[in-house]
C-alpha cells in the first residue's frame, strides 16, 4: 500500500451539514490528528442544528473528538433537508469560514453523497477553498451510496473503539435510529481497514491532489 504523508498539519477545517456528520465520517481521523499534534487548530462548521439540543451535543462531542486542540465550532440554523433552497446562505457561511482560516486539509462530505444536504455542502467547499486538499468522508445510510474510495486513514483499535464510544455517549438524540449502533460504525471501519491492510480505517474520496514526487 502506497503511503503519502501530508507534512506538518497546523490547521484543519471540518464541515458537516448536520450535527454528528463530522464525528461519524471523520471522528477517528480527528482523534488521530489531535493526539498526534497537540494544539492543532480545528475550525468546524455545521450548517444545521443551531439553537437546539443538537448544537449542545455537537459542542460536547467535538470537544471530545478534538482533545488538546484549538477548536472553533460554529453551528448554523439552516433547516434540515432544505439546503438546496438555502444555497446563498450556505455559501455565505462557507465563505465566512474561508476568511477566518487557511487550512492544511479539509474534512467534508463527498460530492457524490446521496443526501442532498451533504452533497450540496461538498460542492460548495471548492468554491471557497480553491487550492486546498479536501478529503470527502463517507456516512453509511439507507440510500446505499458507499463506493470505492481513494484514500484511507488507518485507525488503531483503541482509536476505533474510542470513536464508537464517543458517538454513543454524546449523541443521545440519535440513539433511537436503527442504524446508529456499534456494529454499523465498527463494521464499516473494519471493511475499510481490510481494503488498506489495516485493522480499522476511515476512507475518503479525493477529487484533486497535487503530488510532489521530486522532493
């Protein structure tokens, strides 16, 4: 398996359409990065859930998923499932985020995600962050939109278990959902681990990547 390093990461951006998207799609990667780089700046943006119990869940959850980081979280109030008709407002929030930071990497939904809110946000990211590495995370769902991925972040067994524990601990509002369980989260991580010769991993789509093979 070919491994490409990203060099030193000092700032990252993590965006989600809904509270829990970031943690589900890239929680293990956040834990890995923050454990490796204390003081890492994490600018997190969530488009919906502001002013509700979900915002409180997200604040507590991302604080746990980003231990020792300089976390700056903004949760907006766009209505769930209606992003296409709130395109201008969503674009303004992404552009506002861009004005605040110049990240080394961005964790965002995939551009081919079946959920319209996820997909819409993913398509907005490169309109504001035009020269950045964007890793598109995946979220398992009823639509069955999981596919082949290009990039993998291996997760240690301890990190994989911690991700599942934190998801179950911090998002009480989601526990009633039939897909929101340990088997689903750990099972997908195990499958992605198989694909990159590791025990567990998170997988990402990469739409554009510049190489520097000459050193």
